C-alpha cells in the first residue's frame, strides 16, 4: 500500500493551529510534502477567498490565530504562541528541510536554542500555527504527515 494520510493546506486554508503539550526543548519538526498536485485540496474546492470569507459573514475569519514546483509568490508563515516567527519564501523554506530518503523530507520549523540551552527547563504548552500565503490560492499547496516536537 503506497497511500499515506496527509493534512493538506493551500493559500486559501488559513492557519493550522496545533497545541503542543509539555514542550521543554523548543523544537518543532514535521514531515512535509510540497509535491502534491495543485488544486488537490478538496476542502477548499470552490473557495475564492482565504477561509471562504463572504460578504454575509462580514469577511471575518472562520479560523484565527491566538509539489516541488512552488509558485513564485509562495510564502510559509509560522507563529509560536500567537507571535509570527517567520515568513519564508520557497528558498528559505527549503533551506530548513532535509531529505533523509526518497519522498521523506523533514523540516525544522521552530528551533528555540535559548530554550534548548536553558539550565532551568520546564514543561510548557506551546501553540504552533502555520499557513501558506501569496498569490495563487489553491496552487500554493503543502501537506503534512507527521509532527515531532520536544
């Protein structure tokens, strides 16, 4: 069986927010796949705006932040505990990804060295949020299969 479950997001999906429990080291990695076909995110089929905002709902967001051929304007944004940490273009994003084997890319998306080097480590719940931005809507696509953190 070659099928794998993935969470797909595109330029219309808005923020994906994850609550990480008992973080001590300040590192967040994920197995990411940027090679999926454009327009393959069934969740945003028929959408024309981020989070499918409409005039009737006042344009409010429904989710808010508390393919190797990436479009030119592709941007990956990551926030920690509600504070934007990075806004990477495709080149910057790829510099944080390591391909361990065919079709197996692990991306280091947050590495808080001050937390990792602290002599006073404590467990803390951390909110990690990520989204894609840039022109292209459904053609800016990425998928996540695994999350690793410490």
